[in-house]
C-alpha cells in the first residue's frame, strides 16, 4: 500500500532558535524529508532566525552538518537535497531588542508566501519578547501560525501565563502547541480504530474493559540533559503531556466530527473527569548505578535530588463510561527496552464453557507506539490439529510496516509541521487542555513535595522499582512485560 502525498502550497517558515538542538535534530531533518517526499514545493522558504551572527551560507553549512549527523550522509537524491538547501536562508534577530526585526520583516514581505509559520524553538523565557517583537514589527498576518513546544509551562500558573502571553498577539486558532506523541502513527490509528470500525466501540467501556495500561519505557538515561531533567522529572517531562494525551485518546467520547475543536473538546472533558490522585496511588523511582553506568544522581550531579526518573500512577476517571476502570500509567528512563504501548485489557469471560480443557486468558488489545508501530489483538483460539479442545492465545497482528510494505518512516515532526502549514489543529493541544493537565499533575507533585516523598531505587535495565508492582497487585493484576 503506497502512501499518498498531497503537496502543500508554498509557505514561509521562520525557525527561531534555528541553530539549537531541537531544530538541528528534529525540525530541519523533518522539513528535508518532506521536500524529498515532494510535499513541500519549490518557492517555500525556511528562514533560520537567532541571535548568532551567521550568513545564509554559513547557516546552510550548519544545516548540512546537522543532516549528516542526525540523518546520515548522502541519503537523499542530490536534486532534492539542493532544492531543500535553496529554500534556506538566515536572518539575525535578537529576541530581547529591536535588532534584526526590520530585516526579518523585509525578508518576509519580499516575494513572501501567504502562509507564514513561526516555530518557537527557543527557551520559554524568550517567548514573550519574541512574540511582542513579531507584533511590533508587523510580522503577524491573518495566515500566520505560531508553533510552541514543551515545556508549555512547568505548572498550572506558568502554563496560564504562557497562554496569556501567546494570546496577546495570536488568536487561539493561530496557536499550534506541539506534543510530538500526537504525531505518532499509532496514536492517530487509535482514533481510526475506535471511530472508523463498528465492533470496538460497544466494548469500549466499563462493562467490558477491565483496565488500561499505558507504558512509555525508555532505555536511555538522562545523561547530558540532567540540568533540565532534574527540574522536571518523569511527571513533568512525560506524564503531564505525552501520557496524558494518550489517556485522552483512549478515554474520550466519540467527537461529532474529526474537527480540531470537536476532538479537543472531548479530550478536555477526559482531563477534567480525572479523579485527583492520592500519592499512595503513585510510585516513583530513580535508577541506581550499574557496573558500567552512572546513577541518576550522578547524571544530574546532585546527590540529594528527589526527582523521579520513573513514575507509575493509578488513575481513575469519574464518568459513566469509565468509572471503576483503572488506568495504570508508567514511564521511566534506563528501563529494559525502548517500548511504548497502550494495552486495553478486557474483562474475563463471565462463564467459561471450556474450563475442563484449559484456562482462557483475558482478551487484550495492544497498540504499539514504538518500536514497530502496529496493533495486536490477543485472542483465544483452538490449538490446531488433533488432540481435543485445547485452547491457545494467538495475536492477531497488524504491523503498519507490513501493511504499507516498508518501514513507517514518517516522523511525528514531519506530520505535525505539515498539519500546521495546512492549518489543521486537530493534532495540537489547545491552551485549556494544557492548563487542565497541569492542574491534575500539580496536585500529585505538590503532595510529593509536602510529604517529602522519596523515589525508590531501581536497576538499570529493569522494569522499574519493584514497589510499582504493588499498584496492580493490590487490585489482583500485574504489569505487562516490557518487550
Ligand atoms: C520528550 C522528553 O518530550 O520525549 C524526553 O523530553 C523523551 O525525555 C522523549 O526521551 C521521548 O520521545 P520519543 O518520541 O523518543 O518516545
């Protein structure tokens, strides 16, 4: 099954902080790939902007180096690569002063495209002055979109402040808040699976679903980004945004259409229906040193840090569909594997006519986010061949790579940037969603601080602290293996 590419109209994209890590690692490679795919047409312009003094030629060299480092050398047809390079230019601007802004305005007005997008790949402290200057120097037109990314605040108060800053210059319909998990293939497939098929929706409730497990396991450590991470921890870094969005898509009511605000209204209702969590329903962890790797505390350089590199939470929703169905969430660094999945575990059979032959296990629908994006439905069938009625579990497997006959290569950033250019906000977070998610997480974080809760140690390469098993074992359940 070949993927269909619908080209966008030529556009101008300004990347503030264009020489920074996110831009070099994710944004620029994503743009290059879309050029190669034929989705970004000639005439589009990608304008790097930052305080560094660079010529456009020098900027192109920075980009070329970044592509070699993060994508690889000579990976693309030369003509496409040159087309991408021709789209690049650079303007020096200083977020904190008037320097360079006239220049940027002139560049945009000269043979400019109608759609203008500004990517704020800068520190949160620069967002206010950057957007003020954009306004002051007349950069904001009707067809302007602004892209903002994590951290969207560090708690409810700062998220509210950030939203207010953005809304001083932009209408909510122009603000694109990225959570790159929403750009992942499986995450969108979750909506397709639920709302484009007839057979799942009747089962998608507390009558048939026993519980849900959402796991985002990473095998990497926080080495190299300890400064940022120690102020965030797994809760702020992963749960408030990525896991919360996954939970919303699993739990939301069917929107009346696949329109941005219809979808976002439903997600917001889920966040608002989340019960406040008592910290006895959370377990935090920090990885300890192994023979060849340093511990979390060594990586962040603070031996008294109580920040978690792992967290598990039992969450519950107070609504008709989900009352009584626990959503177990967990995420952590230095775990056994990079493996993320959403598992919907269905209730056991009410009556088992095969009990004299064998056990029947619970049906489980697993959405694999990474690696190997796809969906598996675990079913019980009769073991083939003679020998009577022996039952066995088989996975009904739908790997997306098998389906399209190639690796799913579309990075979340590619999809999200193209959606922004097209003006489609469905996969972006609305301000009220972000604030509501912070309110829920703040409540937990505040309790940890007030009670001086200390994370449990866990081994690098394990499934996290043993104590996290308790969250499920107390309910007669267990975590799925991380594999
Ligand atoms: C980022 C977090 O938002 O997501 C990182 O800041 C984390 O700590 C990353 O590693 C995980 O993203 P992915 O797409 O690799 O699962």
